[in-house]
């Protein structure tokens, strides 16, 4: 976008303070944006907004926030449907729903896995996702040979 959609003014690069409250904690940070020189309207690219949410989700995971609200925030930051996450975790979709609504305590292992997925996404990796998918469709390892020094 090169112009403001409200007034057609020119846009300049800036940073804006974003804030979100999750699980009783407030998270704030600067996010890249573009501000209209004419009317002051602020535009944040979806990618930058998503990155902010991932950073918040990482902090929730690192701090061990085990509430349903935190778990749901982390899942949404991953842009993952509850049913898809349930499949990866090997639980019923209803279980994820109960965790997120606070009807059941969030499973510690599930919270750890979701936290690892968040960190991987922030760091441009897919290691945890590959491991989870391998559990869904195991492959034979008989006769497997690896060269020395191979990762």
C-alpha cells in the first residue's frame, strides 16, 4: 500500500506500540507500521501483527502460563485450528476445547509442545511439527543407515 485509503495521503514508515492482555498479564512491544502523513491513520502489515502475537505466545510458553486462555492464544498465534492441533497432539478436539474454555487443566506436555511450535515458527524452523507428523505416520526404520557426521 502506497497511499492512505482514507485520504490518499502519503505513508511513512514508523513503529507503533501494540499491547495485548492474556492470562492476567499485559504484553507490549513496538511493531513496524506505516502512518499517513495527512490524517495519521496507522497501517500494520498482517505479517508484523502475526509476529507480535508469536512473540507474546513465546513469552506465555516460556513463563509456563498454563491457562486455557494462554493455550488458545498460542494456538491462534500459530494460525492453527483446534481440530488440527488436537490431531497432532493425539487428543480429541473436545479435549482442546475444554482446555481452552478452562473446563479442564491444560496438559503440561501439550502446553510444552505448543510452546515448541511457537518457538520453531519464530525461528523459521519446523522441527517440532516434523516430529509430530512423524508420529501420525511412522515410517519403518529397519535397515536404516546414516553416514557418520550426518545430522
